[in-house]
């Protein structure tokens, strides 16, 4: 077994991985950006190293820096968690070729094969697994897409090869939409995954989203741990997941589980992964493979009693799986609720801020995976997740009732959260009956009901602390990029207007050393931190109310930024690829 593991991630998944390490007697190394100096995963680890500025491209996505830290720290394995570099075959290959460090994940060649959707579809078709009608080769021409639309019938979906979670996917309902949709899917694929290749498949109107958890060792053993139902989605992003699925009978459950095993076996896959399917009218179709641990792995752990992350390490260390397929029993029912810092009544917009109150529920049947505490800041640099509430019960009905108790006692103040949305769902007849599909929320969710839920169950206005400080304080310092905790007696000197050198306390980014631009009534400003995906205007252009001036990627979503009033574009101080902070000027109008 390994002696020291570097976890190349942050937040709750980093802590989840470290928990498994701790139980296996493995020391842990955290990495963190400037924005995460005081983050929970940093506190939990045995050691911690700074790897760069807040933008993920300069820290959590910096492959060379992460490997360098692993070597300096003496780590003999790297676990990527999910997101960031977790499905990056190039990074996995880099680790595999680094002496003395083991990649805790599937082989890089299997990741490359299954990570690109067209290759994965080919593998599954050759394995006899049904796939949604579509292409197995990339398409790059609008006319070719139109021909496929005629062949399959509209609607069709244009999907980025490296995509997932709805990113890089565009629905096309008519020939007239093809050109814009193709360009947008290619742009998102390049921006999110560094790959602008796309493919086309028939779009299913109202499917269930069923995924099967698999784990395979290096000795030819492949097991599945049952399925999860992830059909409750908003804009293709999962919000509530559960296991098992009430949409499957015993025969279909066996069939879909064996299909998942067969597919990963044919691909030479090892370690943990998820095979995702769409289910409609009693027929299932392969969709994609996630070559990593997933956010919702927790519900599979709860219903099977199998620690998936622990087995990731044991498999990576060369051990053989210690259980047969027949040993996997599905007991109870489990549901995971993603608790995000978002305002459901404002189109689920992110709401960064301080957790002035944070009291999560406890007691029987409740699990919480998180890396935050009361007083922590939920920033806008990364995703908006606060934590994951996982509730278990004897069956689905019991689980739903227990969920009501858990969510009622989940107290959060200072930021809006998705808790009111979850409580609304527990009173929703379609969800409670298990009849929801992947399209249910986007088509049926009533905005007025969301506003009422937030009014009823949302937080009071955020308030700060009292500004006092104890005479004894624990602070953190960095020495040569390594993090240490230091206790200081008689208080800590405080500054309010700047750093010790007289500079501002703001982070880096374009123009960080210059006087910040002041937003005016004639300026279009960023409402959140993010990355500019595209700019739609240039100086001299005329714009009207609600015209799109640029596209901003934030919290893993593409957001159109529009002009609040008409005018002539005077200046555009941004370009594609720029990182911007909340309040930064994007466009000025005359």
C-alpha cells in the first residue's frame, strides 16, 4: 500500500479521498491555490503546498507544478478526485511515466479511448451494447450536420467529444439552428476540454438518466455496484441523485449492469468508473463513460456498504477485488442532495459569500460530505458546491421522509442555497412518484413556486461578524510554497485598506497592479468571476437593450452577458480567454 498520497483537487472530494487515506494509514498531501489558503481540505491534510493563483488554469490545472509538488513532498501516488484533471488522459500518462508515483485511476490509454465519446461509442457498439443512433466519427461541417438531421430526424444533439454535464452540448430542433449550434458546441468543447471535435446523435426527448458504478482490478475482475438514477437535472446538470432506480425492474437491472461490466472489460479498463445510459420506453442506450469517481458515488456506497474510494487505492496498489458480483447486495435506498451556494429564485445564480451560520443535520440515516465550517467564505473562483447531503432509508418512501427532516434542520445563513429547491422537490408529486425525466425541471418547474420556496425556506439577509479578535490566534504562513500553522499570542496586527507593502488586497488577473476601473452607468460589468469565452462586439458597434455583448463561463456554465441599455460601444477592455472578477468592466457604451 502507498505511504503518502497527493490529492490533486480541492473541497469536499479532496477531504473524502483523504478520509479513505487516513483509514488505510496513508499520509496525505493537499495542494491549494491562493484563493484556497484557508480551505477545509488544506486543514485536513497532513501537508499542504501552494500551487499558484486563483485561476484554475494557473493552479489546479497546472500539471507540471502538481507533479513537482508530489516529488518534493515524497508522495508515491496521486489521486485526482473529480473535475479539474481527473479525466485528463495526458495528465494520467504523465503520472504513469513519472518514476516512483502511481496514478490512482484507470490507465491513460483506456481514459483516452473512453473519454472521447466517438471512440467510446465504437467500443460499446463492438461489445454489443446499444447506443443512441449517431456518428462514430467527428463532424466539422454544417452541411454534414444537416444531412444527419435529415437522416435521424430532428431534434438532434451536437456534443463535444470531451464533454460532460451538458457542457459542449447543443440541441438542434431545425435545420436553421445547425450553424450556430455547431459553432457554439465547438467553442465550448475547446474552452472546457481543449478539444473542439464534436459528434452528432439523435436527441431523446424525455429519457431517464441511469448510470452504473463499476470497479475493475488488474487481474481481470470487473464488478458493478448497481445503478443510480440521476434524472433530476437542470440544464443537464445533476441536482439530486439516488440509488437504486425505481424505473428498473429486476430483469432490466441485471441487463444494464452486465452491459456496463462488458463495456469496461472490452476497453481494458481498471479502477473505478461510471457507465451512463439513457432509458426511454423500456430500452436503454449507452451514453458515455466517466473515467473517474463521481460526485454521486456516495449513494452507491450507502446502499452497498462498499467504500469505493478505498477500493480505488487497493486496486491501484495491485490488489485483487475481494468480493464477487453475487456478493454485491443493494440494501436500503439513498438520495444525495447537492447543497450549492445558488439562489433558486434567481435562475440558480451563484451567491458567493460568508457562511455566517452553518449547522448541518446529523442523526440516523444522514451523511454529509463537505469541507466547510461556519464563518468560511464560499468564493466565486470555482464551483458553487457547499457540500453533499446523503440520506438513507429502508426504501424510497422512508428515504424521502427522512430527507424532509434532514433538510429542515440544515441551517445556512449568509448565502442563498439550493436547500429551498430540495424541500420543494420533496413536495413535488412527479418527483415523489419517481416519474421525473431529465427534461422535467427545465420544462415544468414553476418560477413562482421557486420564489415562494426561497421566501419560505431561504436565508435571512447576510450579516458579518462582530469584528473582534481573540488575543490568541492561529494563522497560516507559507515557507517555500509549503503551508504551516502558527499560533500567535497577544493578537494579530490587522490591516483594513491594503497589504503590508501598501498594495491592495485583491487577487491577480489582468491589470492587477493597476488602478481598478470604476464601473459607470454606461458600463457592462461582470456579475460574477469567470472566463471570457467570446466577445460579440467591438468599438463603434451599435447595441440595443438585451443584446449579447460577450459570453462568460462561470461555475461550469456558459452565461450570455447582455447590455442593460442601448448605445454605441466605446471600448472593450476584454478579450477571449481573459479571467475577470465580479464588478470588472467588460464593455463601455457612449
